[in-house]
C-alpha cells in the first residue's frame, strides 16, 4: 500500500454495501438520571459532548446479541441464503469471551455454513472504516463473495460510574453491514494509520495478561480516558486525514454526499468540520440521541440519519474513525441503492 502523511492508502474496485442494520437496546438513559450523582456537572458534560440520551444494554446483553439481532434482520431483508455468506468479521472491544473469538460463536448462532472465514478484531473508534477495508480485502482477493461485517460495543459495562466524563458519554449499539462484489460499483479508497505512543490515554488496564499497571488510575478495571489528550490527538490527526482522503480519492467535498465522523462529541465534530471547510448540512450528528457507541457510531449514523437516502439513491460517503489506540481510518466509498438501512431495537 502506498504511504502518505496520515498512513497507508489503498483502493478497491467493484465492492459495494448491499445493506446495513443497526441495533440498540430499549433502555433510554436520560441526563436527569445523573443529576443526583453529578449535580451541576451534568450540564458541563452535556455542553461539551452534546449527549442528551444514550441507550444502555441490560447486564445479560452483549455486543454480539445486538449484532445477531441486526444480522438476522439484515439477512432477511436482503433475501440472502445463509449458505451464500462466505465470511463474518466481528469488531469490538467488548467481546463475549477472551476466547474463543465471538465471530465463531456468531457463525453458529446465525446458521451460517461450516467452513466460512470468521474472526474477531480488537478496535474501537476506528473500527468501521478498518472493517470495510478488511471486508473489501476478502472480496477483492476472491476469498469471499459475500461478507458480513459486525461492529458493536456495550461500553456501559466498562465505564466507571464515578467518572462523569465517561459515565455520561458512552452508549451501547451494534451494527451489521453486508458487502459483496458488484461489477461497475465504482472505486473505494481507504487510508489507515496508527500511533501507539498514546495508548495509555484511553485504556482499561486490567482484565487481560499485563499486570502491575494502573498506578494513579482510580479504577484500573474500568475505562480510563484522558479527554484533553484525546482531543489534542484528534485535532492533529483528523484534519490531515480528511485532506489526504480527498487527495488519494480524487473526490473533494463537493463530490461526497455526506461526511460521517466517529461520534466522539458534538463540539469536536463541529470543530473538525469547520477546520476542514465541510458543508455543515453534509455532516450529520446523532451523538445527542445515542451517545458515543464506539465501534458502531458510523454505521448507526448511516442507518439512523441517512437510512432512507441510502435506500433511495446512489451516494459517495466519506467516513472518518479515530481514537483508542491511537488508531485512525478513513474511507471514500460509493454506494448503490441499499437493500435496507435501518435501526431496530433489541
């Protein structure tokens, strides 16, 4: 892959999104539920993040449960036979188990044929563009004709209830996207990058196999976020990512129908859009209704804010994921008329 200032770039021909379904839990958590604990701090967090409500899953519901519900709906809506699906990718930071891979479990629960490609990837904020790239790699190489890309997180299970910055920010969601080869679908462009030097600024230190860390962190088993450092990283990385995507794709702001940013917080997205000189009407934001759903923010935004448009007409979408790792990814991708694009409730 050729290297540019923001990472590695690659393109694919004749790959299309056939449809997508996002799934959210039924429980709506209002900001008022935090007032007894955080008092006036609720207004401060709301002003910065823009989050008014978020969806939280019950304790017995996992990210894969949300994705399974979405997958069943998607397969039914597209009319795909289970034995025509060749690969299943599951991207999450809240899998069912440390082992085995959740994708293997999902393969059986969905009734997909034995012998398909199924694997997990540990990514959060940049998950969706990375996942689209992975699916496109499988399709382009001939390893698969149809791929299901599942992304989802139940971040509410890992936030520190005493930390207003994270407790109020995150929501839960899952989404599944169906991709396939389609001659004449057009060319997709991707940029992928990372800088692990900032890994400690968004982290859960305990729960795996590296021990003896976490000094100075209130609850090492819960999510820790240094909001200031994450904000600084984003302001440095993402404007360059936008510029480079326009350059490698040959499509500028006028040639994209929508710019889909990871829903980190409203202030940040508006700032990034202004810095990149993007038309505000082409930058949908739904973090106010769902919170930051980590890996699922971009497909949830597509299904929620652009669902009918994606079903009714062809589009070219620019997508930007960035955050934990640090990692980032961007995609400029054409879509045909999708067979479905909707949000369901588990």
